[in-house]
C-alpha cells in the first residue's frame, strides 16, 4: 500500500488454497475489486498535490512546500457528496495519504481503527451559510465579527457569498473589520462559494488586495498579507484546480494566496474505468493441469487481460508485469498479505504515506498471527461493414482463424509433451525411491554384519589370549600329574580349534561383505547411468517444450496484432465520416491539451540503434533534459519503438510525456499519454 505504480500493472493477485472451494475466488472478486475506489481517489488526490506543489514553486512559494503547509492546500469537503458512509471513510482515508486537511470525520475514524493513526487529519473552525444567513442580511457584518470574536487566535474560515461577495470583501472584511483582522494572532480565510471559475477567484483576490495591499514573492508574484487568505470550495476538480492556478500565475498572483476544498469531485466524480481497474482470472487448474487464462475480445483489444501467473518487477526504475509464469520469484515485488484467515501484513498510515513519497519500506508484520469472439460474431462483424472493406476484413478474419487453429494444435502438442514428460518424471521418481529403499536395507544389513564381525574378532582375541596361558600352565605341571596335564592339553586343543573355526567364519563373512559391497556398487552405477539418460531425455523434452512455447508466443503476438488491426479496421469502417481536421486545427487542439503556456519539444528518431553507444546516449539525454526543464516542458514523440520509446522510458515519471499517433492507434508505452491526430506519417509531420 502506498506504492506509486503506473497503470496497466498488476496491483494484487489472489489464489485459492482449498480445491473444495474452487468458486471462492469469483465470489470474492466482487468484493475485492472495490479497491479500485480508494486507489483511484488516492491517485487523483496525488496528481492534484503535484499540480499544487508545482505552482507553489513556480510562483515563489517554495517555503510553503519546505514547511509542509502544502499538505493543507486541498481540503476534503466530500462526506455529503458520496453515496455512503463507507465510501466517505475509504475515499476520505485515501485522500489523507497525500494531504492532512479534511472535514470527513469517518475517514479519521477509519485511519485510526485500521491504520493505527491517532489523528490522520485536521480542520479549522469554519462557518457555513446557515450560521451566517440566520443573522439576516442587515447583520451579516455582525455575523462575521462574531466569528472573529469567538476565535480570537489561529485560523478561521468564513463563507462570504451569502449575499454579495464583493461587498463582503471590500466593505466588511476590508473596511469595518480590517483592523481586527490585522491585529489578530491568526489567519482569516475568506470563502467564496459561487461564481464562475476562474474569474471569481481573481476578482476576490483583487478586492482584498485593494484593501489589505500585498507584497511580492521571489518570482515577482503578488502575495496577500499573512493575516488573510482565500479558499475556493465550489466546482473544484483536477481540471478546474489547474485552470485556477494557471490563471492566477498569469495574472501575477502567487499560489500561496489560495487553498482549495473539493467534495463530490474528490470522492465521487470517478469510476472503475477512470484508471481502467479490472479483476480477471489469469490461471486455473483443470483436470490436474495448470492452464493460463486470458480474455482477448476482438471488438476491443484494449480489454485484453493478463495471462498466466504474474509477477511485478522493478528494473532500472521501470515497473513491469511479467506474465505467463516467466517472472523471477526472487524479484517479485508482490508481498503475501493474507493466507487462510491470517493477516500477515498490517501497515500503518505513516508507512503508506512514506511509500507514496518514494521511500522503500518493508511490509509491517501483522500483530496477529474470458473467451475470444466466435466465427458467427466475426462473420456478423464483416457483414455489417462497408462493402469496400469486406474483402480486407475477411482476409484478416481468415488469418485470425488459421492462426487460432495453428495455435490450438501447438497447444495440444505442448500439452502432450508435458504429459509424457511428467509421466517419465513420475516413473523415474518411483524407480529412484525403490532403489533408495533397497540401498537403505543393504546398508542396514552391512551394518549388522560389521557388528557380528566385531563380536567374532573379540572372541578370537580372547581365544588368542587363553591358548598361550594354557600352554604355559601345562609346562609348569609336574610329571606326576599327567592326568591333569592331559586335561589341560585337551583344553588347549579345544581352544585352538575354536580359534581356527572363528578365523574361518571371519574370513567367510569378510568375503560376503565384500561381495555385497561390489553388488551395490554395480547397481548404483547402473542407476546413475539410467538417471543420466533420463535427465538427458528430460532436458531434450524441456528444450522441445521451450521451442513450442516460443512458437506459441510468436503466434499469440501475431494473432493479437491481426485482431487489433481487424478491430481498428472495423471501427474505422463503421464510424460515420467526420470532417477532416486540418494540421493547424489539430495543432491548436493539442496545444490546448498539453497547455498553451508550455514549451513543447518534439522527439524524433528511428526505430533502430546503429551505434553501440546510441541507446545509452538517448537515455542520458532524456534524464538530463528532464532534470533541466522540470515541469516547464512537454515532450511529444510519434509513439515509435527504438529512439522515441527509449527517450520516453527515461524522461521522468511520464507526466510530461505525450505520444502523437493516428486516430485509433496506441503506443503501448508504459509511460506518458497517447494523443491522436492525423491519418498518416505525413499529416503528423505537418502537425
């Protein structure tokens, strides 16, 4: 949570751990896809913060950013503008990742309960229309004075358009109450709540300047005295916010004069397609076999889903979603947060905020432990087209059909190879297990034999000690005791026979152990030879599977390209004729999109790098020119691979990057925004 990630990347994955509950993933999809809402609120809120910060810096108000006061420049007024209390809580908490100002109390409660934030946001005393109009029109100035009296210090906001905003600014705030405002230890925030944007903001600022005066910032922009500011809370969304700030800058006003309040536009004026958020099946186990799943509608290639097991990887500052199980688990940035009823990660709001600023922070441990278009649909698509386009479309449909058949055959061959490889692997594993058991039994028998040999050796040693002793005793017996001598001789003969027998048995056992060891060595060598052969065959099968997979991938790409071309052709054929836009009209329209006061830099370059150091040179130029120009320039490419794509990938975060393409085409770049104009290369050159 809090990671800044370009769209079209995987946000999270979910996998069922219980085969008996195979339906559970689809059941939870409806609930968990709702993360689109706080994610989209947080994203738009962050973009507005970037806009505010940029204009503060460009109009000499850098100190506001340094002191963190820019975090109070967009206040959440959205509680009453959303569809439910739950929406207010989740959306309001998402806004608090980027800002600290809010009047949505349930967002503070949610941040405290679920993210450990004692006080995630703040507000100030502020009047609403009823607390002003209940005094009556004749006593409006008294109502304003009452606000100053009740709150003699700190910040206080007062709505001032109940009757006449200009009279309120010039006669009440600027004349009758001016001395009290200037001597007060705090800031009065004047709130106009009606009028056309951006004019009303400039008019209010001019009225206040005529009474309170102003000073100049380091960039020469006007700034009201620190005792008075303005907040605009009517009609504010991401577009009107930037419009107001740009007009203020043009009119010579510093951005620090103004704060914004946003309600329905902040928490309600968005939907799931704003950031193209979707939750799709990508992999399934069918009849014991893993199957990659993908949605690829011919009528809208933009809705193609991601296929197979997914990993999210960060390389050289670029986020990439790797599909079809090709990613490296060690480089996967996705972190397991929940398994079998246990929450594994429980990040605090402070951690989420720090990640949103680009800080790398490890997760905090929890305290407690779709299908393609069928032939009939394709035929209907062809029949509904312009007659002149039908042959071209029929050819595309035929190519798509042939590719699908070829792809199906390759998939069948690939599955057959995988099955045979798996069977051989299982058979080889059983043989290895059997041999391991036989080897264990043989080792146990050899160990038992060694113990018996040791016992016999001890017995033989004992007999070897007794025999000399008996011989010595016999030599010491007197001749008169011949009977006793004969008895001792018999004992010596018996001991010698026992030693001889033990030696014979020892030799036999030694030979038996040697034979057993030689037998197991032969079997082991045979097993190793068979294992080497099986490994070689398995490697060969893997190589064949890889070749087939690569072939399938190429066919996939070719099929996707043809489908996209078919969809584009269908859309172009079905669309009613439009009056052709001239190059001048197109250029004027695009300047409006990019910002008429922006310096626009067009990036040219071919699709191939012809020198070894060309790519590194383009990357260096992109990084340095972005660092030098910041937000002052907008860069436009032709959406081409090679030089232009490399420049786009290394020119900042993509917020200043645009790609000019013919109508109906997209660049597919992960950074920047596509814009469309012109039908071909020559028209785009003219533009």
